[in-house]
C-alpha cells in the first residue's frame, strides 16, 4: 500500500495537513449508515472516510448523536453498514465476522468477568491462544505495573474501585493483542483527577504497542491529549481531521469553532467575515479601542474567565487572576492580538485565514 496523506482544507488561503509517511493500517472509505424506524430515517454516518497508521491513535470528537459510537461499532462489526469499505492491514473487515476481526472494543462500562481475579481477567485472551503460563504471568505483571493495578491482581472486580476496574479493562483489551483497539469514552464515569491520570497512563502504555487505535470522546481536553490525530464529527460527517493542536488553533468552520473549546472560541460579526479568537488570547487592556462592561467573572484557579458585553457582542477572556480584578459592572477594554485572530466567511462559515 502506498503512503497516504491526510489533508483538511480550511479555505482558499490555508490548508492544514498531516502527512503520514508510513502506510495506512486502517482505512475507512465513504461509510454510510441510516437507522430506519417508525418515526422515519436518521442518517448516522454520511460518507465518512479516514485512515490511521500503525502505532497511531485517532481521536473522534463530537457532540452526542454525531455518529462516533456508530462508527466504532461498525468497524468492530456490531453494526451493518449501508455502504462503504473498511480495510485493516489490507483486508476488507466487512467480509470478516465480528468475532474473527481481532478488534478490542472498550466501552464506558467495564466488562470484566466477575468470577475471575483481575490476573485471570487480564490473561484470559492469552490463555485462549495457549500462551505459556510464564509468558502470561510476565505480560500480566507488566500491564498491571504500567497501569498501577499490581495490588489488585489477586482480587475480583467487585472488590475494586471504578478506576481500578477501568484500568483492568484497559489492560485486558491491550493484552488481547488486537490488530485494532477501539475505545468508546472509556474514562467518562471517572472523577476528573483520576480520569486525567488514567488518560496519561493510557497514552504512555499505548506508545509501546503497535497497531492503530480509535478513541471516542466528547471531552475537549481529552481530545487534545489522547491521540496523534483528531477528527471532529458533526451530524454524521468528519468535518475536519488533522493534528489536534492545529485543529484547535485553526478550526475549518464556524461550527467547529463553536463546538471545540471550553469555553468556545469568541465569534464576532464583522461585515463579510466572522472574526474568531480563543478566550486565552483576548487581552483585558485599558488602552484598547473596544470597550465593554463586565457581566460575569468566573474563577478557574490561577486564571479567571471574564465575560464582557460590548457593542460587538459578548466576549470571554481567560486571563491570570492577579492581572485582572475587574468585577461585574466594571468597564474594561478588550484587545485581540492580530496573530491570534481567525477569519471565517460570513456566508459559508468556512475558514478564510
């Protein structure tokens, strides 16, 4: 297979691209899925195409109902597609029964065998492959150490915390030696601190494994940190794909700018184009030409979100807490450094420059 290149066009004056020098391991082409029911039809996947190289993780980010889980289930063989092809290492997955696809799928809820110890759960797939007991024990200890669950190996799932069970589920999925790893919002139900730690452990452990992976999330920070590439899905379509930081800094459309970011990118109407700027790039400056009145101030630890109402609309600035003490009702100036400004066509919503 020839090397592939993934390109996201974001307007006539700029193209975002991420070249893949190694051959694509997983390719999806023009995937379509329509759910039909008594109340009519709903398009879940609308001509979705993607490619991932071995060792890469593609993060799918999108709102609820965007088609992320449907795409994962289709690749795993749990949903029948209405059109398109999916190839893994040159083989058409759609011609292979789900149970023979060597795909590991990790859901939000853990799926451990309750009657087995964690060590037995982790080594289950290797025992099915008749691996030597010494090899199984070594691999289980290695995976447990990488995800910090060594102390839980002799216990059963019911005796573990939610975080420990999710770590064990992740380790078991990876130890099954899948050709493809699929993760459907696996850390959603964990508290923020534990979620961040397990995500870091996943990224570190994942780097030592071969094969492609797809990671579904609706968390914006997770989308930036969990993968090598990021695909934004909206209404059943991949609307932008590329380097995560590049997608964040240069959203291809106003719709992506509104969705990707917490809080979202500021969008200001300005004649034939819409001006976009991230809150962290808005400056509170008494000498700025644009002024407004503070309507809210929200603490974010060392930073604060300052919401300002101006004649050009509402603008949110993220600034250091000690750098801005303005409270509600205070008049302030807001400035937009030119290098951080993004312009979108007012008619189409597409990125201009």
